[in-house]
C-alpha cells in the first residue's frame, strides 16, 4: 500500500510523535521522495511526496 503525503518531513515528524518510525528512507528519487513505515503486522506502507506530478 502507498500513501501520498504533501510533506515528507511533516509526515515523518507527525508519525514519530505518535510512535511510528520510518523503516526505510527517505530517499530522494528526483521527481519524488519515498520512505516506508510498517503496519502492526510488519507489512510495508510506502510514503511518497511528489515534487512534480507528471499526470
């Protein structure tokens, strides 16, 4: 599953304040920034901040 966030920094800070930590990233991919968190079952959830939406 993937979630689009407006600001990766704000999303990470909010999640950290609520006990959820980034397990991978954030990585700058040029057109976007990507990071991952996990749900309580250990399944990955992608966070993506688009800098430019090509669509």
